[in-house]
């Protein structure tokens, strides 16, 4: 209770209230529960993997190519909408120009989003230790 960690997707509002986030969270939960996984909820690790495929798909569709150089050249100048937000590669070392991390906290036995405010689970605030 009260533990805090980084995230950029959880199976809670506001992440699962978008059409893509909601569908992803529902499908993940259904398949993970059917496979008897101990934690059958989508989180940032699963969402970042999905975002990677969204980025690759966008690059292939935009360039009509599978050539690394063409994909990389397009990604150097593009911004891609993903399940974890807009991603670009204009930052140092081709990382995103903006911070992609939010904070989550265990409250009442569940992970909830707490920061930044615009990504916080409705009605939730940081629970001080």
C-alpha cells in the first residue's frame, strides 16, 4: 500500500477510457485471465510493446517500405499517435522530445494513476506515506 512507480498506461481511467486504450485493456484482460496469469491487467510494459508495433506500422504505411533506412528517415521527422501518447524521435539520441512517464501508486490494493494531474485517475491524489 502506498508504493509509487513509473507508468504510462494502466488498466484504469484515464488510460482505458480512450477507444484504443479501452479495447487494448479489455482484450489483454480476457486473454490473460483465460491463460490464468496472476496479474491479468494491461500495464505500461504491455502498452509500450503495443506502441512499438503502432510506430512500426505507421512508418511502414507512410513509406510503403520495409527498408530500415527509409523507416528511420521517416521516423526522424514524424510524430506517431500511440496507446501511450504521441511519440516522436526528435529528442537527444532519437528519444521522444517530451517526458513519457507518469506516476502510479497502490491505493486500496490497486494501481492508480496519480501524476501528472491530467493523467490522474479521476478522484485520486498522491497518498503520502
